[in-house]
């Protein structure tokens, strides 16, 4: 089990490093079908491993000045409220239904990532014109600092709660929701959005793990530790490889892999 835990963790980390987000979506299927773990236990381990790996990535980005702490903390606060609710809902859903719902989410993520690869998301202008200020987005001043109005705060809180629900329910980091939300709603640059997203994922994962522990769900320490070690190694390897390859092409390959795993999960559960 130890070698597989390292390998599977490296696969998740490699995906994160190559694509900039979404690699954690492989964690639960790998733990369930590769290590024969119960889905709920896999969700708990995934949360712990994703949180630890994201913290390492966040610290690296923070040192480079690519994290907006105030915006991220607001987003994370909402996510930390939503994560225990998601964990509570997960305990009410039969495991086969939970896995099928997870596969459905994978398909939705794959569609969004394919569209993003074909039409990359670009941040809006830091200094919006009056015409731009009417939409459901936050605004920034001339220095690029977020103008935190009540409408902006409510918008970020709503998306943050939704991210937390997904995290607690499925054991994913939610970067596939956080990054585009920060770019589109807070007008943040893509590099800062990725760094800020890693901070949010780390904090929300702490809340999710705490909710799992409070509910009495045991987290296997050896498997989790090995998964984290493999994930961190894969993360840095993926970042190095990703700098030399086309991001769009990599993301489309990643989408095909997600759809293949989702199809496998669906077939296994329907056949069962």
C-alpha cells in the first residue's frame, strides 16, 4: 500500500503542477479503486492531502507576492462555513450515489476546463469604466487594490460557501471554481488568482478535515502522509514540466483523463 500511496499522491500533485488546478479530483477515485478504501474515508484523506499540498504551493506563491491575503481570507471564511455542511450532507447520501454524483461533477469540471483551454479566461481591467461597474463584479482602484463594497463581499461569500460545500461533500480542493471566480468576480490577475486559490483551498480543507474528525471519521495517518509526500514531489515536478509545454494542450489532455476516470466510476457503480 505504501508504494501505491506515494505513486497516487504523485499523480495528483503532477496534475496540479501541470494544469494549475483540478488535479485533486483524481484523489478520491484513486483511493477508492486503487487502495480499496471506503468513499467517505477517501474523502477525508483527500481533504487532508489536498490541504497540505496546497499549503506548500501557497507558501511558495506568497513568497513571490502572488497572493491577495484579504480577498483570500474572505473567500476562505465562507468556504470554511460551507465545508462542514458538505461533510454533513455526504454522511446522508449512500456511498454509491455519492460516487455517481462525484463522477457527474468530474464531467462538469471537464467541460469547463475544455472551454477554458479553448478560450482562456482573461482578467478584466483593474480600473473599470463607469459602464463596467454595473455588472455583478467587484471593482479595483487605480493601484489595483480591491474595493470591498457590501455587494462585492456578498458575491465572494456566496461563491466561497459553494466552494466549501463541494470540498466537504467530495473531498476536492475546489480550485476549478475558485480560480475563475476570483478572475471574473474580483478582477484579479490569473497568477494572483492561482496563488490566492491555493491559500483558500488549504484553509477550507482544514475546516473539512475538522468536520470529518468531529463526525468520527478516521483518517489513516500513514496513507495520508505518503499521499502528501508524493503530492508535493509531483507538484514541483509538474510545475517544471508545465513551463516547457503548451498549457492549452496539457489542459485538454487532462480533460480526457478526467472523463476516462469519470466513465470508469460510472460503469463500476452501475454494474454494482
